[in-house]
C-alpha cells in the first residue's frame, strides 16, 4: 500500500511480538504524583530520623533533611498548580519530569548516606519501573539511563555508610561492584518486565475497544436494516399511486409531446424505485445452487451493469498470474450490495470514467474501484466510513436528472441522457458498504485513483480497494 492510501477497516492488534505495540503516553495525573511523593517523603523522613535518633548513626542529618525539604517544596508547588489549573488529567511529559526529579533526589540522598552500601539503593528501581509501565519508550529509556548514571556516580562517590561509632564497618570494592551490577540488572529486567506486562494489557484493551466498536457498528447497521425494511413497506403504496397517475398522464397526453416524455421519465424512475424496494424486502435463499458461485468477472459485471449508460465509461478487468484462470467466487449478497454502493459512489464523483479491477495472486483477491473525480477531501478522509459523513456532489446522474426537470419546467426539449440518480447524500452508503464487506472478511482501504484524461490538475481521482484472503471469497474446487 502506498503512502497515499489509508485503511478504513479497523485492524485487530498484532498479538505476536511487540514491534507494533502502541506507544503509551498517558502517564499519571498530577494528583497521583503528589500523593506518591508525600508517601516517599514520609518514608525517607522516618528512615533518616530512626537511623539518627534511635540507632544513633552519625549521618549528616541537616543535609539529608534539606534534600527531603526540597522534595516537599516541589510537592507543595505542584499542589498549588493543581488548585490553579483544576485539572487531574494524565500527562506523560509531566510524569517523566517528576519521576526524573525523584531519581535525582533519591540519588543525592543515597550519596549522603553510604551510596551503594546503603540497602535502600534498591529504591532506584521503582521510578524506572513506573516509567516503563506508564510512559512512551523514549521517556522510559531516558529515565532508565538517568537511574544508571546515578548508580555509576554512587559507585565512584558517596559519603561513608553511617554505622555505630564504636564499630568499624567497611565493605570491599568487589561487593560494591556487585551491588552496582545488581542494580543495573534490576533496573533493566524489572523495567523490561513492566513494559511487557503493560504492553500486553494495552493490546488487550485495544482489542476490546475494537470489538466494542465493531459491535456498535453492527447494531447501527441492524437498525438501518429495520429502517430499510419499514421504508420498503411504507413506500410501496405511494409509489404505486405515482405510477398509476403517470400512466394516466401519458395516456391523456399527445404522443411525442413534452407531457408524455415527462410521464415516461416518472415511470422509468418509479420502476427503478420499485426494483430497489424489492431488493430491500427480499429474503436471500442460501440453498440456491445456481447462483451460489459465479466467475469473478461476472460478479464485477453484475455490480457495474446498473450504472452503465449515463455519459460515463466503465472498464471491468480481471488480472491473474500468468497461466492461471480467473477464480470462481461466492456470490454473497453482502459483497454484491457493498461493491455496488462503492461503484455508485465512484460514478457520482467521476468526470468521465470508472474502472473496476480484480487483482488475483496466490493468497489474495483484491477488487479496486477507481474514478477520475476530485478524490477524497482531506477533512472527510479521517472520518470516512462513519455514518452520516458525506461530501457527495451533484454527480453525473443527479445533474442529468436536475437538467431534465429544469428543461421540463421551461418547456424545453429534455436532455437525452439515461437517468440513474444515486441513493444519495445521507452519508450512509459507504458506512453500510464497509460493514457488509467486513462481514465477509474483507479489508477496505482508500487512496488515489485515476488521473484526468485531459491533464487538468483539478482532481486526483479516488481509489477504494477491498481485499480478501482467497479462501474467504473463492469457491473451493
């Protein structure tokens, strides 16, 4: 797929490996960070005061309390910011800054109280683990690197470990090196484990959200199906009345006159409406072996045939690997209706031609519908496929119908062009077509279509492609 194409079908998350894991950027809210830091300050203060006042360790009390006080001051400023903004939404950048400050503050406090000889140096793993679980990879890596730098600095510089005055306690350099390696290993593996668990949880969340979205679209489509059936039932009577009145008008009008031509036009369109209503009302017969499968090109011709004949050139082609015949495919109503809707959209937007191509290879069957119209609008493309999203213009058929009505009103000779007005303008056609095609296992994508034959730069055309795995569409021999 080229860079000009965009997938419309929702893609299920890849649950194998983590190359496609979505980046996490939510982080934590500022209120959560404030609560965690107050707990940290409480624990640090209790440890320092216990070591100094109860165990009588000769540690630098005031420098340690100043470091803790700075952390408390930062927390008070954060609390003031929360009251001012009245916002508790998660912020990844803010979370990374606060966790980085916590690593720096803990490193300074450890440097004043023994460095890597202090058993509390294991707490350096905690901020990195939180970052790996809640932040994007880049920010988590930066915080992990900051923790490793803190370990390296503490290995080469720190105050002696506070101990009883009457006892000499000294740990060999090899032990301190082992503590440094253990911290590095703990940071790397614990953060990696947290990243993996969070990635699996996020993929599961994404899968559940995708499933919920599909179910919602299925429910909306079912509601539209009920609405269509009700409309087909209710419109039958007024449509029959229109046909009766049109026939009476034609019978009373002079042959070949303007009124007779108008009556013919009304009868033609009323008959087309009756055919559409019949399709909406009919129940498919799953055991009809005659139409259970068709040649791929015959399916495309069936889809294109209702739209031929109003000043547009239609081209149907099937491309297969050299020496291989075109496959026979299942004639599923979802595929016929979905492709017909896409072809109708292309006909409404096209300037002069529409191409319908089937590309067959060893594993896939892809059907492309291309036109030389203006292409997809940039503001419509991100929402394409949602219900009630449309930018439908007055297409060929709609313009021809409007011209004939205007000509009849002015008593001018009508334009001699077959009329096949679209279903149009409500923004439901593409939504219904996409959902029906997805039911059959297809994946819908959009992109750039045909260029204008006259070379004008007014548009770039549109391309809609539907791709199936061959077993999903092809009839097994």
